């Protein structure tokens, strides 16, 4: 290829809904009381389903960034934790390539297919995760921010970007689906279209120049989806992934593919919850991310 509630949650939802209209007026009729009861019952049922129905259809597309960089950031997982994730995923399903996940999104077993995606392009990923993936023959998606790889301008202090030689070596493994992630990793929200085009154009130019591959896939930097940017993305790539979002199925717009962000603070328990319960927890995570826009409504 050239290149996707604990009890406390139930409580908070109820509280929010009660507080939504300010002071809740007393019911004035039996009908109103019945409506309110039905609404609460449906919310409780929904939350219960969220808790206990793990089997949402569709492959789970996981977002990783750094492995073993020692930065202390949430997106930086220890190699031991990452190894534990891979083992757990293999024990509970299959780690598949991006194309296989999308084409088989409606298969009965698709909810036990997992895609590993790695954003930005860090040397620690190459050093601490790639050897395991290579040895196990596990496919993965690499979304490259070309600026820090090409120029050494760091996305965060102390980072070490991948080198093109490392990328070449990984491509030779045949396990990589290569994607673009802009040139400078900007917030694309409200960016003028010509600037979005520059970011996309430079990123694609460098990836093609250095690897010979024309990237067909894109990841929004920081998960900041934007309607205006999407018009450029839509004509530039076959697929685009978000920073969170709903499950992937046959009806999913391939330019708005949801993913599951993996964080250090998840620990093993919330990692497995996130994966098994589909993306619903991500709805909550997304709402906490300042300024995140939801293209899916
Ligand atoms: Zn990124």
C-alpha cells in the first residue's frame, strides 16, 4: 500500500442531566413524570451497556506515540507496558494491518482485530517497540511528522526523532503502512487552506523523496479535526484518522476514522477496558481534551 462507564460515570451523567436546565421544575403531570422516568431508565440502561457490553463491532485502532523515551509524558509508555499490551492483544485477538482492518470491518470477528498506530515518528519507537513487532511479524502504521525527522526541530524538548535510515529499515520489514502527519505538527483548526496545503504538500513531498512512497493515509496532529482542513485532507489522502472517535464499521467514512488513545495512566486495567468496550470511554476522554472538535456529531 502506498501509502484507524464505571459507576462514577453513571453518576456524573445523571447529575449533569439533572443540572442541564438549571433548576429542575417539579413535574406538573403524570405524563411528565413518566417521561422523566423513562429518560433516566434509558440513561441507566445505556450506562450499564457501556459497562458490561464489551463486544462492540469493528476493529480497534490504537494510538501510540513514544515507547521508553523516559519523558514522563502520558503518551510515553514503558517498554514493559507496551510488551504487556501486545501480549494481551494477541491473547484476546489479532493484530492486523490497517487495510485488513478496514476491509474486514464488518466481519463477525472484527471486534477482536487490533491495529497499532504510532504517531509523530520517534527514535525510541524504533529502538524499543520495532524489534518486538519485527520479531513477532506484527504490522503497524507509522504516521510521520516530517519536519522533526528532516530538520531535527523537536516536537518536545529532549525528543529524538526517527531518522530516514531507520524508517527505510522498518519499511524493508514489510510490516509498515506509512502515513503522513503534517510537516510541523500544527493545530489545523482554523488554519487558512493555503497553509494546510503547504503542511500537507511538504509532508508528502519529503515522504516520497526519502522513501519513494506516496502517503495515502493521514493523522490529524493532536487529534484536532477541522472542517476546513478536512477539505484539503479529503482530496489528498485515502484515509484519515482522528484522536478519538467511534468504532469502525462498513458505514465509517474512511476520512474520519476513530482511534483509541493509549496513555501511561491507563495502566493495564483501563487499557483493556478501552479496548474491550470499544470507544465509549473515548467519548469522555475527547470531551476533556480542550478544544477537540467532533466531526461525528
Ligand atoms: Zn502527533
